[in-house]
C-alpha cells in the first residue's frame, strides 16, 4: 500500500444547510484538483454526515486523517479557518453540540475509548454564518474556500514530504 493510499480527507456536513456544507464542497474541489493531477493518486476523498460511527469507520487506519467541518464560535468570525491536531487533545466537552447532533468531539472520544483513532487527526474547522435550510455557501464562507482547499492540499503534500516537510499552512489560526 502506497503512503498516499493511507491519507483520508473527510468533508463533514450537509450541503442542504448552507455553510454546514463547506466540508463536502472542499472534498469536491479536491476531487477536481486530483482529476487534473493536483494531488497524488490514491488519496481517499470522502464525505460524511458526521455521525460518530461512520466517521470512525472512515478515518480508521488513515495516516493522516484530515477532517473539514463547519464550526460555530461565540463570538464568531464567519469564514475564519481553525486548524487543530486532536492527538492527545480532549476534544469533547460536556454540554457542547454541533449542527450534526452528536459531533466530531463525541466521535473522537468514542474512537479513543475503542482504540480506533488514526495515527494523526487534523481538523480544519471553518466558522459558518448560516446553517439554515438552503443550498450554497454564504459569500463570506465561499470567499474562504480557495484558501481552505489550498491549506488541506498543503497538509497532504507536507505529509508526503515527510517530517521535515510538515508545516502549519499559512493563514491558519491555531
């Protein structure tokens, strides 16, 4: 199995809930780039509704798993991109929820309890402006899309370059 065969990018969200669909849109853009030689062959590009069991199944065995999801922050700055590495990080806090009901934090904690975490789990969370019913990203989130796609692509190429090639992509808040 080639190294690129173990890289998984998971776009989490619902394309019928406006900005919540940012994860699947990123996966679609990466598929387009891959078709034109922008990414190495074998990288797994998948979408998920965020249900914890399905997420765990998608990232199991990945090296690394990159998850792209919409986020809600208070106070919020729609379009702002956050990069988190969840290795050794307690992601879930009691009383928090995502737009998916059970969210990424619960999936991480369940995966830890079941010893099914990927070797590296990187999350790109994009603050959304509108999670109501409807299609299409809001202009502010859409304007962050190209930067986000480039950052995920840099994450992949940095991983393939090895430890000396790994850097935090430009413009990402940690």
